[in-house]
C-alpha cells in the first residue's frame, strides 16, 4: 500500500466537506500558493514535496520528499480579525487527529506548534490570502531520526521516531480534515469558548518562565480571544503574537 497523497487514495477517505476541491501536486513551491480566490471554503492543497516551503516569521519549512504531511486549507471566516485564533483551532485539530490516527499524545505550544513531549511534531502557518485565510499545516510523519534537524532535547520529532513504525499520510490527512472541520465549525459558531478547556489541558507553556515580544513572565494560560497571558510581578500582560522563548 502506498501512503501517497494522490486523489485516488485521499478522496475515498474524506468524511465531510473539507478536502473538496482537492488539489494535489507531486512537487510544488508551497501548498500555500495552490489555492485561489475562486476556491470555496474547505478547498485543500497537498503535496509530497515543497521546494520553497515556508514557516512562520520568514523561516523555511523543510521536509524530505514523501515524509511529511504538507497541506493547506482555505477558510473564509466571517470575522477576519479573529483569524489568528485559527492557529489555535488548527493546533487542536492536529493534536486530536494525531492521537486518533497514530495514538500519540500531543501538547500545544502557543501560538502554533504541536509538540510531543518537548519536541515539535507539527507547525501551523495562517496567512490572509485568496480572500480568506489559508491555513498551512506541516506534520512530520515518516522522517527517520537522521532526516530531522539535529538539536537538543527540544529538536523536532516525527511520528516514525515517536512510535517506531510507519504511518499512512492519506489516513492522517483525512482524519485531520475531519477534526479541523469539527473544531472550525464550533469556533465559527461560538469562538474559542468551547475549546478553551482543551486548550488549557494541552497548554505546554503553562507555568513556564518565558520571554515573548519584549516581555518576560510566567505563561498563565490562553485568553478567550486567543492571547497568551503572562503573569509578571508588575502586572499581567496579554500577548497577541510572537515567538515564545522558554527560559
Ligand atoms: C511553522 O511552524 O513555522 C509553520 C510551518 C508551516 C508549514 C506548512 S507545510 C504546508 C504549508 N505550506 C507551506 O509553505 N507552509 C505550510
């Protein structure tokens, strides 16, 4: 059985409206560029290899061919100003999908990382384009240890490394799209409120001393509007975005 993301494998596995239309390229610069203004909400692009994959804050996102789930989904929320919250919605969907399809427990590092233990398994890039929000998700699936960037105990990981066995990317994609649709529909109706309990349970930063956006403090939870609360002796501060460094 192949785990390629070709439509013949993916389309029969889809459970809801996300994933239609489905755009697949064997190779492309970035799946973020494959969805256009004419596409409906739920349109999905996936590839086996990106030549110019990008991460947050201008970084590159690199994965060997066929080893990662590289996917973008077009969303058209009514409240575009709340779009940063969609990174959290996608993080929950990724965590739920990985647990369901691979049996691996995940935490979330605000605002956009999915972790196993201390190591990054997946990242999310939400970009305003194509008249909506293109939610890009990169999930490390089949990389062997030597195919991941080296580093300390917080170096990136993959499902292969965590479980010692292969995982079907097409199954993972279908599970992820179903989880994203469910979480997104809830968010669209009621905002983050119904998701806050689970966000708190998965909040990897909670209680850690962090630095973000020029502030230092102890991470003290995610607010109903998606901001990160930092507790400081001089008073709490709410952070909208940025790179969090753990001290
Ligand atoms: C991050 O952690 O910095 C976000 C990484 C997002 C990577 C995904 S892979 C699919 C989509 N296409 C891209 O070029 N980037 C996102």
